[in-house]
C-alpha cells in the first residue's frame, strides 16, 4: 500500500469570476520529489498556498501528514515549510543570524546549534558571518532553503525555487533538493521549467486549464508520446515534447 503523505481531492478555487482551480486531484508519496508542472497562470502557486494553509479552497479536501486542512490547519503548519518564489530573508542580517532568528521564532531550545548544523550541512561556513545582502542569487536561495528546514519539517514546499537564477545557481538548488529527498524529506515543488521537473521529480503532475491532465513518472509520461520514428536511431521524446503533446491532445477534446 502506498504511503501517501499528501492527498488532494476535488480542490476548486476562484478569484471573483475567474476559476483558477477546477477540481484538482493528486497524491504525493512520503519521501519523494513531486513536481507540479505548468505554465505561468496555471494555478500552481494558488494550489501550493492552499496546501500551506494560506488560502482556503472553495471546494474539495486536502489531507497533509494525516491532518485535514479545514480541521487541523495548525498541525499542518507544524509539519510543513514553504519557500516562495523569492527569497524571504533579511539582507541586513548575516546568514547565521537569519537561521538563528527562525529557530527562535520556532521556539527551538538551542538556536545557535541549529544554525551551526544547517550552515555545515549546506556548506555555508565561509559566508555565514557575512550580511546576506552581499550574497549571490544562488547563495541567497541556499540560505532561504536552509531557513525552511529549521525544525526538521516532514514536508517542504518549494514554489518555483530556481526562478531568476543563473544556470550554475540552478544546478546548486537541484543538488540541495535531491539531498533533501535522500534524507527522507518529502519535497513538493512547482515549476514551469520542463528540464527541472525532468531532472528532479519522481512523479510529475501537469496542471493545465485548472486541472491535473496527466500524472505519472517521467517514463510513464513518455508512453503517452507517439512512438519514435526510427530511421537510423530511435529518438526518445523530451519532457518538453511530452508536455506540449499532452496539452495539445487535451485542448482538442
């Protein structure tokens, strides 16, 4: 039996007359990396804000770590951490001070020890005592993700974690995400970058037109693509080709 740590069923959300989510269904297995893939405006951030208890759905149910979002929002907040599209850090403080501040806000017993452990884990010793305002984009994102791990949450939501980063910084974030999953943390990330989902995710859900129109492993999604034309070699479809083909098929119905 699958060990699903997140269950989303029939979630709907509208802003005035605009229906953003039209009945979203998916499940996330414990300890994996789940990618919610879609274009700008597809409703990815709305969905992640609902799961993080920052928005109430108009309809549907969400269960996270065994807690119902309507009845046990406080328990859910104790199980999760959310990193938004833009780094939520105090640039006047040092990296170490940012981590200590979050540890204190979470009422942890030894903020200094917590900060030191994360600094070592994320390889930030050389920059830990510098003001965050002097950090590169990749380093800011690294400290931002480190801050989200204060208190050892079971689930980490990453909303477009590499938006605006250069290729080198993006690879750095990918490495961190893989290490999080390897340590047993469940990671749910939203992205519009097809390569990112292809590189990271155990499962990929394509959100389009307010609904999940495909959900599978990368290998499973490849089977939805027409058989490769064989001339001299067989060309395997990229996730970009699969994504565009699925959207095209659904749009014709």
